[in-house]
C-alpha cells in the first residue's frame, strides 16, 4: 500500500512536468526527490544521480548535488559498476561496502577515494529508445538494506512513468522545432528561386538548377546560397526573415 509520502513524491514528479521544466530540469528535480526519499527511508543522508541516454542524442546528466554527479561520473567513465549492471540485468544492484567490493575493484577504489562507501543502482523502464538508472550513494557502509532497496524501486517506478511522459513532450517539442526550421529553410530557397526566375525569365526548374550549380561551385549548402542572395538583394547583412508562429 502506498504511503502518503510516496503519493506526495508522485505528485511532485508530475508537477515538474506541469511546471514547464525542460528535460534537464526535470531530471535535476527527480534526483533531488529521489535523494530525499532514500534519506527519509534510511535516516542517513543519501545522494542520487542519473544519466539519461537517448538514441542520437547526447547524454543528459543530473544529480541531487555536485558530489552525486561526480560519483556517477566515475561509473560513466569506467563504463562499469552497479548502475550499469542494473541496466543490463533489469534488477537493482548494491555495493554494500566499497572497501571490500570485489566485482568492480577500480570503481570501488575510486568510490572510496571520493568519500563514498555504499552505492545502489536501480534501473528505470523507459522503452527501447532511452535508458537511465537512478544511482544512489552514501558515505555509510551497508546502508542499502532490503527495505531501502524496496523504497528505491518504488520511487524508480514512479519516476519512470513521469520520465516517459517528459520524454514524449521533449520529443514532440524537438520535432516541432525541426519542422519549423525546415519550413524556414524551404521558404528562403523558394524566395531565392523566384528571384532567379524573375532575373533570368526562366522556369522554376531552370532557376532551381542555377541555384544548385551555385551551391556546388561555392561548396555551400543550398540554403546558404539562397540566404546570401536575399541578403545581397536587401542591401544589408541581416538574416532573411521568415515568419512561422510557434
């Protein structure tokens, strides 16, 4: 049965989306709430970080603190550790004590040097196009007991639901921006083609061929050739303006 605190966590996660946070802002807020949830469950300060991987997009890194991001970076740099293992296996993975951890000796050594003693990686269910896991850290060994792991999994399940929604919104925004940019580029090319038609009294097909030859001869993109032509005609260096309302 969900506790009042868990219901509040779920509401806060969705408020991050409703608050028009960008994806990085959403992840920063998520890790802060995750750290708070595990701190509440264990009675000891816990930090949390996440690295989101999306197809054809740069990784997005967030954390409840700079220390959390630094600790998460150890695993990202080595490409191995509890959170990576959790993503591969689909189940939580615990480092109870970095001082005695034998599975990832270099990771454990770096974790100890950075002042952390225990870590917990919990996978998030995001679908085929994205992957992420919550990475929890503490300077207390043996902190992530069965009860703490259960709390982390519950939070990760809630966060996964919210993050899937945030990803759909972010993807829709990117598609809209890409479409707008494509329409603006097409308009600039069409305007320049019309100028060539008028100047040379030729067909649209012939004018477009002239533009293509200029693009090849100058080793410039067609859009850049068209933009330069409009700038020259306007008699200044301002960007040719097209108007598409958001």
